[in-house]
């Protein structure tokens, strides 16, 4: 049994940090494409397995633990490169998160472009399988720098070369994909995040594989390399949280649609000169039995923004009315999904119904991806109040209005008249200086304060 030394303490920190970072990665909600999160979690989980087996071998110091580390830990660290590579392919392809364009189908139908992936997968599997079939190693009892000893494998020259080749291919193939992808992203913040990820993978692969393969495992430098490698790999969670696949979806969608024709029919209904007189945040109370969709369409036309984002419940008539509108993207609040994903129609994106923080951050990222040239329509306000309560939605609305003012955007909030008690309506009205009423297909100004 190895005594408690500085080496043991450092290895314990490696395991603790790797386990602590795993749930952080698993909880990321802004990945916007579920398979990416799944591949990242799987890849990182394999790294955690390697770290735990390495620590167990250090604690016991027996030949059996050394053999287990070799036959299970080394394959785990090698196999972790496969899901991470798949994640990089998905993110590096802008159409990878379009409906119906799943990775498995893309790989089957595009054998030529995916040849590097198949070659890399074949290389990794050969290296892993040959470890158990050929046994190209001998276990040696190596002394530790701060006391004690442990059994570690000493690989034959050709196997050292094979591992080195695998690590090099991992650095060059998926990292190159993501570096190239970063150059095509218009938003600077997202481009930097996409560039940071392959740089993190490069550092981690060098530290986890290179230094542990070519330097004695019991030295302080080797243990420090492992700790740094785990932390750098943990940056994957942060980077993918910052990398907005939704922004790429929005940019690609909006670029393919013609701009709307300028119109002033919305403000003319109110006998106003323009929307500027109403300010940035407008409350429209409407009768659901009357066709209010025309007013929303007029509002979208008059804003003449590069993109209009409409937040609607899945059963809203606005969803059907706007599904084919140019330059309109529907954020459909859906109780049947736990993560954002493209919807049934080309311009739809499904958002978890109860996750208001995710909705708000998705809106902010969309606005910033279009540099503020976005108008918003909240057609789900009454549904959200019924589902979450007045106080919760009041705080949410304050954050929304703050976002609109900060980004110099414009928004129309729809509230169903008669669906709430007087106290609730009064609380919601208190947030808006511009209040409109729509009934019997007529719209009028109920309150017009100073411009927001």
C-alpha cells in the first residue's frame, strides 16, 4: 500500500476535479443540439474513468491494479477521443442542427467527406484492441518521487508510436475542423469560444498522453501535468456553454429569407406617426376570440427588422399564422422537450416551456448575433402567468424589458384580456408605459407615457 504522500494528494485532486467537472458539463442547456452534449459527456466520462483507475493504482500499488489500469484505463483515454471528435464534426457543420439532418444519416450518405473520421476511428480501435490481444507491454514496479512505488506498464516501441500517432491525429483532425469553423462565425464572442475549444484539446492531449507516456509516472511533473490536463479538458463545459449553435441556425435561416417591405399600418391603426411614439416595450391586451394575428403581422412589417422572433405556446394560432412568414423565427414553448432544438417547420425552434432563464439567454444571444436588428413578439405571456404565477413572470418581464433596452431592440407583449384577475393585470400593466387594447378588430391606445 502506498503511503499518503504529496503524489497521492495531487492524484486525489486530479480525480476530485474531474468528477466535479462532469456534472457541470452534463447540465449545460445551451448546447442547442442534444447529441453534442451526449458526446461531450461520454468523452469526458471516459477521461474520468482513466483518472479514477490511475488513482486506484496509486493507492493500492499492486500488480493487479497496474494491470487493470493498463487494460482499462489506457483504452478509456484513447476511446474518449472518438465522441469528442464526433462533437467537433457536428458543431463544425452549420447544417448539422437542421431538422432531419442527423449525424448517422450524414455519415452514411457522405462516405468521401467523412473518410478522415472513419480512418481515425479505425486507428483508435486498432490501438485499443491490440492492447488486449497482443499485450505489447510489461508491468514494472516504479518508485515514486515522494516515497512508495506502483506498477505501471512499459510499452514496446511500436505501441508508443501508435499511441503518439493517435494523439497527433486527434489534435490535427477535430481541432482543425473547429478552427476552420471559428473563422466562419460572424459573432466575435462565439468565434473566440469556438477557437478556444480546440486549443484546450491540444493542451490536454499533450499533457494527459504525451507527458504521461514519455516521462516517469511517479514524478511531481507528471502528476501536475495530469491535473492541468483535467482542468483544461473541463474548460470544454464552459466553451460549449458559450458556443451558440442557435446563433448559427438563426444566421443561416435569416440569410435565406427576403427582407420584408416597410409598412406603417400598425401605427396608422392607432393614428400615430410611427412606432417610435410607442417606445421599445409595448403591451397589447387582446381578445382571443378576435383575429389579432393581423395586428401582429402589421407590427412585424412596420419594425422592418432583419429578424422577428416570436415567442408562442405550441397551440397558439400565431404559430400557424407566421410559420411561412419571411424573416420570422418562432420560439415555440414546448413542454415535451428538455433542451432547445429545431421544430417541425423550417423557422421554428423549440424551447423548454418552464425554463425562463434559457429562453431569456436564447433571446439575448439571438439579438446579439444580429447586432440588435431584431424585433420581439411575446405571444405566450398569459400562458406563462398561468403556469408560473404572477410574481415569477413579473420578474421575468423586468429582465426582458431590461434586455430590450440594453440591446436597443423593440418588443410587443400580448396579454389575453379577461384571462387574469384585476390585481395580476395591474401588476403587468405597471411595467409598460405604452399600453394598447385590441377588441372587435379595433385597436386603440389605452396609455402612452414617455418613450422607453
